[in-house]
């Protein structure tokens, strides 16, 4: 999916928000806005949003002199999610369909985000998503593919959401390779975040090689690309990974919450909808 | 009130929205976004938002080759408001306090806007605002000042809202001078819009001399400024006029709906709140 013109003002909104996380100096924030504005003006939008996003966040980090502005927030989100872990584990154990509950929790964890929509309340939003039916629901296909799958690749999204991923992976009952970003971008999970969330106990953690908030294949490492090409089931979390991989012809299941109008329009769905969508059935009528 | 940094991305959102009203050519829209972005980057924010807004909309109009992109929309809004006129007139006639109902309707008319928030449904929103208590309510002071006032100046905001202004002016029972913008800016009322709304029958219509979406005194005509300085009651409609005049030491009553987070924060109120506020009592506790 390529960036839309609606992403243009949104990049500046994100710039403002991120800069304000780190500093209250209006002059510095203004300089960053100007610099991002100038960079956007000269930039092709013939790329997925995560590619442009990376350029934007690089400017912000450079100007702020902070390599990872969301570091503390990521830690806090992981801590908060870990505190929910026992309750969620029990919820899965007591549910009539463990895999279904786990997949919904994995999508629920995607409410944690500071890019497109930073306004969330983890506990409340998780409860709400558990009560919500996915607007696109390819769970039957997912279960079938999972049964046959030998090599599962799991593309992580945000720190904290990683704890929900762990719960889901525990239900997959298969070996999983879990791919995180190589370098800090927004609140996306890095290697250390995955470890801190306990992913190391349930999957092999690798880096995709990117510092984009989405798995942009052109920027991925050779090692990652080999794993990606040989996987027979790819679980892709979040909008960023969807934006980067929506046109790919691989056996991908996209799990996400729609967080902005652009992705809503692209999918013909509504903001706030939750999605469990197979790349193979994008154009097919949605099964019940 | 000076522009906040939050206005920066909002100017680009407004640019996108306005350009899309006129053209679907993505390349042209992109060029306009770039040009506005570059203009913002070099611009001082040490001015009320309407001043910057004018520069933004001038770029849009020049690039689109359309002097008044909202012309048709303004006509449609006036038509829609005129069709509600008989019902609203009856509503006032049948109400226990005609002036109070009329002032609330005048604020309700302020939902018509294509700047800060273009998402409105006139009939539904009017009903909702009539049922809503103002978050700031200086109506007792307003009534007192009105009783004594000899020279009333009324600062118009949007086309269509003008019909609601007419209903309000009819209840004032005093001579009123009604000031509109000199040249097209967003959907703000011009002379012809005021006439079409029937304002000519209840007030003398003058131009403030500005093409800014708010009465920025530095840009006003000498004729208007004389009227402004000698008025003993000034009724100011909408966010734009509030942004331009909020620091003024004149007997102004601000009637508006809060349409964006910036003004909400500035006033310590919420987006969606309706306001009837005296400039003289800004810092006083709010009477019941």
C-alpha cells in the first residue's frame, strides 16, 4: 500500500506528538516541524507510509539528540502488559476455543501504539476488542493453514503488544520465528523488548533488519528475507506491517486494528475495526 | 490568541480538504500541499491563526485558479439554513425566553464550517445545541449590556450561519451593523451572502475590510475600525473572530462552538462545547 496524501499532515501531527514527548521547548519543536515539513515537500509518496515515516522519525531523533524517544514508554507498556499476562492466560485457558481467544487477544494488543493513534487505555481497549467481532475474519482459513504449517514467521509490531504475541504463540503449538525491528522507530519492538516480554521462551527472535515501522522488504536483511521466503505461514501484526506487505503474494495473515482513515478507506472498512485477513483471500467474499 | 504548533499540521489538513473540494487531480493537490508546507516552514506563528490561514488559503486559491473554492457550498448552506428559517422563527416565538432561544440558535448556526471541522449535519446539530447548556454562559451580562447598548456591531462568521444571525438580530430590537469579510476566505460570509440570507432587512451590512477568517484588526479598513471603536456592544461569532479578538479590551461577547483542541485548551473547555462569553469577564468565575 502506498502512502496517501492524507498521510502528509499526519506525519506532521506525529512529529509534533513525538517531539512533545521529549521536550517542552516550543522553539525546538517548531524547528523539527519545519525540518520535517521541508523534507516531506521534496519527497516521493510512491512508497509505503513506513518508508516515509522512517525519514520523518530520523529527523526528529537527530534534532532531539535522542536515539529512542519512546524508550521509557516502551518499557512501561511492556510492564503494563506483563501485569495483565496471568489474567489473560487464564482467560484463554477457560475459553471454549483457546486459539480463537488467543488470536483476538493478539489483535487486542495492537491497540498499543504511539504512531497513528496514541490515545489508548490498555485494559479497557482489550476488553472492548474481545467483545468485538472482526470486520474481516479469515479465522477458519487461518486454523487450516496453521495445521499444515511447518515454518511460521511472526512479524512483531509494538513493544507491549509483544506480551500478547507471546500468549498467542503459546497457543500455536509450533516452532515460531519472531521478527523485530533492527533499530528504534516509534514504539516498535526491538530485540530487547521481545526478550523482556518473554518471547525468547516461546520463539526464536530475529531482526528483520529494518528501522522502518513496518517490514519494508527492500530494507530487510538477507537472513530475514530467506526466512520470509521459506515460511509457509506469516503472521503480520499491525498497520505498519500491513502497509508494507499488503501487495505481497505470500501466505500472510494480517492481524491489526484499523487506526487511521487512510487504512480504513484502503480496506473499505472503518477506523476501529479489527481485522484478521489472509493475503490469499483479499479479493474473496468474507466468510462468516 | 496566537497560533499554536498544533495549528501547523491542521493547516495542511485544511489544505488537503479544500483542494479535494475543487479537484481530484492528486498531482495538483500534492503540489499545493508542498507549497503550503514550504510557506509554513518560513512563517512566524507569532500571530492569530486566521492570519496564517489567509496565507494558506491564498496559495490554495492561486494554485487551483479558483478565487472562491467554497462558493457553491456557501450558496447551498444559505439555502439549507433559509429552509429552516420558518421553523426556527416559530421555535423562538413559542419559547419562554425569546432572546435566550435566539442566542442559542445563533451559536447553533456556528456548526456550519469547513475550516476547523467540516463534519456537520445542520438540522441534527442545531437540535443538539439547543438541548446543550453553554460551557461558558454570560447571558445575564449580555442581556444587561444589550439593554443599555446604542451601537451594536455584529461580526459575522460563516455563510449559512448568517441566517441564524438574522433570527438573533430580529430579537435584539436595536439597530445593528453587520460586518462581513471583504474577500473570499473558506466559507466565511461575504456581502452577497449576508444579503442572500436577508440580513439587509434587519441590519446595515458593512465589510470589515479583511480576507482573513477572523476579524484581524491590523488588516481592517478605517471605516470598520471607527465602527468597532465606537460600538458599545460587539457580538463576535465563531472561532476565527475569537482567535483574532480574544485579547482585546472591548465590550465583546463571543458566541462560538469549540471546533478544535487548540481553542478547547486555550479556553480550558472541551471540543464541542458552546460558549457565550464576555471579554470583560474572561477571568471571573462563570455565573450560573
